[in-house]
C-alpha cells in the first residue's frame, strides 16, 4: 500500500482541534505530530482544512442483493465516500432478506468485491429465527436489526413473546426501527376513507404519527431495560421520544491506559438522529412530495430543533443517514403506492456541517456523533478515532468551499437527491478508507473497503 503524509491539517478528534501532520503506512496511522519529516509516496497539503475521522454510518440500505435497479454495493458506496463516509453497516431487508447467517455471509462475499467503504451487515430478526440470532458471530457482525411495527413483510416482528425472546437472547447490538403498526393502520384508514388516492403527502407525518413512534420506542426501551439489551434505536424523529433517553446517566470508563472517556448516555440504550430529520421539516412536503416520504416521517420544525438539541445534550448519540434509494419512476405513484425512503449518503457530512455553520454543532461534537460514538457503541475495532495504530479512515473537509447538489454530480444509481438544488457551505476534499484515497478532487478513486471487526 502507498504511504501517505498529510501535512498542516487541523485535526478534529476526541474533543480537541489541533494542527498536526499525519503519516500513514500500510493502511494505518503510523504517526501524528508537528512537522513530520518523512518520505511518503503521496503528500497531501491540508492547510486551511479540517481532518476528521471518517463517518461510520450505522444505518444504510444499499439494495443488494435483489433490488439492484435502485442501487447496489458499488454505486452506493462510491456515493458514500463522496459524502465523507468511510464505514457502513447495511440493513437486512434485501431480496432475499438476510435472516440467516448463510445469507449474511453471501452478502459479505459480494461486498469484498464491490465496496469502496469498509462494511458490515446486520442479521435481520424475523418471527422464527431466534436460533440464527443466537449463533451470530459477535466479532465479525455488527448486530441484529428488528423492525418493530414497520411494514417490512416477513421481517415485521410484532408478537410480544417473540420480542421478549429477542431482547433477552440477542448476543450483539440490537438496532430497532420503532413504529406502532396498529396505530399506523388506524390512521391510514381515516385518510383512505376521506381522500382515497388523492391523499396528500403532507399526511405522512400524521399517518405515521408521533404517537406511533413513541409507543414503539417506549416498548423497545422497556424491554431493553428489563433484559439489559444493548439497544440502539434508529432514526428518532420526534421530540416526544427524547424523554425516553436519560442524558444524566453516564458511565466513565477507561478506554486504554491514562485515557478516560464517557460511554454513551442511557447506559445500554442509545439513539440515532438521521441527516434528513435534522435538515428538513414537514413544510417541505408541499414542494418535495413523494421525494420526502420516508419512515419514520419527517415531522415538524419543532421536532427537528429538538433533535439537534438532543445531540448537543447527549440524549442522542449518533448521526446516521438511513440511505434508502428508490427510482424516480417508483416515486411517481400516489401517496399509497410511492415507496418510503430517500438517497442521502452523498450529502451526509456536508449536510451535517451546515449545523456547524449555523452555530448549533461544534466540529468536535460532529466528530463524536459521526465516528467516536458509533465506534464505541458497536465496539468497532481500531476505527472511529484519529490515533496512532488505528486504520486510516479519514475525511479532509474544506469548510470554505461551497458545493451545490445537482443532477450532474449525483452518484446514486437512482440519479436523484432530496437535496438537489441545495448549496452546502462545506465540501469533502479527500476521503481515505483503510489508508487508501477513495475520493479526491471531486472524483472517485479505486479503493476496496475492509470487513469491520468488533472487540466483543
């Protein structure tokens, strides 16, 4: 592997910003220091730019296998590195769904040939695969995903006894999509009866309501507290749900000798905010319509502001994308037929940095929420921090170079973005994945991500 020397960077890492150089050899960070004098195959002058640990996105849908007309591992991971994402954890609701360990390993084999990012995959929970869950390889698989009341066919888990067994027996991190299916069905009937096929997309956050989210999230939290499950609730979308997370509950531990850190709040229960819930609110349905339809729904401006404040107060731990591409043709249907989900990963870090420019999130906090916390919560081995000996998963950001999302620079296979027309005030200059330059000067470069390993 080529050696790389990054000179004159402002390193954002573990609560500090400091000028330093970074020397990378054999894919790992060999040395961090001032004025490093060493020969390297590639020298990057980072003067005036911020160097952050690459984003670990714990929540993506890359659609392979079975749904590759929407996106695939190669196309979506190429978009990911353009958005400052260096590692992803991908969801099991592909075709066929990844609900057995054999199917999971088949996905890993595909990724070893196609992924520009580092990668892991969730095993999906179903109504009858507890034995598969108990047999999961905790050192080589990121976790288990459960859909608690979301319309995902065979992967919908809504029987209480099945959920109890899952929360009691799951040997790895359990991530949950929380929406109450019964309440959504009741709300859907009201709008179907009143509007039929003319139901407006602005009804989405009313149909998939705050109460539907809260009921399901509360059930998940109650079960996790009962069984001490390591639970990570995905895409929190409402202010009401934040009361389920206690920011005052923290534990101080030792990561390694002479270094202290604060473990994720809520002890074994953590939460995620997604980039689109932090950027949009329900006023955008009028112009975006189906393009903004996702589950859980984008809700009010007050909910959005509450989510941002919850990141600052540590009630919420991570920022993810829930990147979920669909074709424009699929999105052209009625409210009832248009699928939920949107492609956002290429705008991941630029959209998050808007909150820095708006004086809401500091750069140090952004590094915590996109890299440090995901690495700690999932026990990712040797990643998520800018440390000597760790893999060089890094993103160099130009905070003063605007970029506009446009058709001609969208890398998703589906070819569209809900951010189209938005000008971000920052841009991703260079992304390094396991010590390889995967994105630079607005272009993808050949790179191959590694399978994530976990210290469990």
